[in-house]
């Protein structure tokens, strides 16, 4: 498997079929005298920001901090929890358990205050 | 029967949704300054956009992927980030221009300055986005957009010589203002091959649950809908050529463009022009704002969809709302909408290569398209278009400076 081609940037779907985001980072573990192993996947705007440029990462972290979100908020999915790697990455986790939906849930609560709405 | 109904509706709404601020302004300027000589540019741009739209729809119907989502997956965020930022900037500018265009339409009817209409137009766009599902947004506004057929009726009433129209479909060397001619030709392509249109169409294909078995619907809608839609753009050019060119009136504002309806429609001229401009711009504004939400949600993996309750796709809803607010703020600054349109079109042409190039890879990816990958003709078209779009991107800024 080519990690960059087959895993990075792919959509992640939880065990209920709900979108969790995209694979923004892959966590590798380096071991003495052995090839690195894949520990898991990371999802989160700060992870994506750091991948683009450290400054972009810090800007995203600051925005999250000002918005009251935990700093370096990233959802990590252990490699063992990956169920299937296809067009989507299916994982044995639920969006509510991981905190991937924290912004979505917060905005939903806020939007509930607006009248009308489909 | 349902597929036939969807097909007819798709074609009709494509016609109604084809004309907006960019196509009206470029076609009117082209007709007023070069008579029928730039008809070929509309025809060529229509072939380009129809091919790209068909490919976007095929990618979505077979691979369940939109253009923005597939580019993130196949090329990664490092490739996508700059075109994405440029496209969002373009969406904001074009959205401000469309809101300005709709506001000017209301000014033509009411006499009240267009800046006063910006907030009401922005509010109407948001209310439509907040309350309507995809079918109402796409089909309802597309059907209302049939009022733009007034341009075709106007051209038909003016009885242009068929031989002259035919001659205009072949590129020629102009006998005056060659730089301006080239600038308008490139601007017509920028106005027609809008980046937002491709991702919007792909997103709509997923929203409407079009499947691999209905690829013929996608193909027919793309080619027939866009083909007939371009007739409306040609109607704008022909009407401007028949009415404005003989009087040497250049289109420096939408108020001047409205004069083209006086000979064919008399006292109905201003009202009909305002209706065509207003509905065309309003429809495009809804599509651009929605597409900005689609694009951000698809790139970052958020829940999206105009058919979902808005609160169930909260980041998507907030994204299109914020883009709309920024565009309204820009429009409120009182920039001339026509000038804003021409700047947006130049930016469109600059980012065109980054838009077209990924299609070569995506349309040959069997993981997405299975047995429906591009054939030789499709690949040759994409290769030629990539080279042409790179050439256009190189020349558009000098052309804007010297011919804009």
C-alpha cells in the first residue's frame, strides 16, 4: 500500500457511515534498527495546517484556542481501528466518541437559534 | 418516464441558468464593438464547458466524487491549497458582481441607487439558501431564468443576416483593436468556463442521486443544455451588434447595455432587460454561494448537502453564509459591478490551467470511473485545453492592461 496515495487525504467514515473528516496526517513510529511503523491516522484542521506550513498550523491553533477549543485538537484513530481502506477509509470508531464532531455540534446548537431553516 | 422528465427539466434549467453577469457583459461588449466577429468565441467556450461539465457529472455519477473532493484525494492538499484559495477569492468577487448585477436590475426599474439594493438582494439569496432544497434552488431558479430567452427573441426580431451570423462562427483577424478583440475573446471563455459551474454540477449530480446507469442523462443535459444555453449568450451578442454597434455605443455600464432592448421591445425594453439581468444574476449568486459551501465542505471532509436539514450540515451552512456575507460587504463598497466582473473573469482565466490539468488524471482513474474513463477523444481534448488554458493564463493580464 502507498500511504500517501491510498490513505492520506482520503475521507474517513465512522462505523455508522457518518463523515468524520479527511485523513489530515499519518502518525509513524520510528524504531531503532527497524523500519517505521504506522501508529494511526490524524484528523483535524491544526494537523492539516502544520502539514502545509508550521505558521499555518500555529494560526489554526490560535483560532481554535480563541474559539474555546482544546489546543492541538486532533482526532487520532489507531491503525488497529481501520476496518477498510478503499475509496473511503472506514474505521471502527464513532464520531461522537472521538471529538471529531465538536465544531459541527457546537455550530448546530448555535444554528438552532436561527428561525426557519430547511 | 421520470428519467425523461428529469432530462427535459435539466436541459430547460441549463438554458435558464446559462446567462449571468459575466456572459451578459462580455457578449454585450463583444457585439457592440466587433458585431458578430466574436460569435466563434462563445461557440468554442461552450464546447469547452460542455465537455468539462459532462466529465464532472460522470465523475460524480460513477465515482460518487465531486471535482474538489477528488482533487484533494488524488493530488493532496499541497497541490490544492493555492487553486482553492484562488477559487474562493474568485467566488467572492464573482458573487459580489452577481449581487451588484441583480441590484442594478432593481435600480433600472426603481431608479433607487444600486448600493441600496445590495443588502436586500443578499438577504434574498441567503433566505433561498437557508430554506430551499437543491431541486427548488436548481430547477426553480433555472425555470425563472427562462426570462433570459428575451435576448434570443430580441435577436430574432432584429432579423440578422444568416450569412453574417455564419461568418461570425469562424475566427477572423479583426480590422481594428486587435488587443481588445483578443481580450474579449479570452474574457468570453472566462465567463463561460466558470470554475464554480464544474463543482456545482458535480455536487448536483450527487444531490440528485444520478447513477452510473443514467450517464446518458448527464451527457445529454451537458451537451444539449449548454448548447441551447449558449444560444442565449449569442442572443446577447447579436442584439448588441444589431442595436449598439451601428450607433458606436460601447457597453461601459449595464444601463448602457439595457439600450439594446429598445428597438425590439419598445416600452417593455427596460423592464425585460432588468428581469433578464436580475434573474440571471440572482440564480448565479445562489449557485456560487452554494458552491463555495460545497467546495469547503468537500475539501475538508465536512457533512454537506442542500437536501439535508441546514442544522445537520452546520459547517457547510456557516461556510456559504460567511462567503455570502463577505461578498455583500465587498458589493456594499460600491465597486462598479461591470468592472468587478471583468476582474473576476481575468482571475478565472488565470486559474483555469490548475482547474483543467487534474481532469487528465481524474478522468483516467479506474478507481473512480471504472470502465467509463476518458477515451482518446476526451484525452486529446483535455490535453489541448490544458495547453490553451495555460496560454490564456499567460496573456490575460497583459490583455487586461492593454485591452481591458
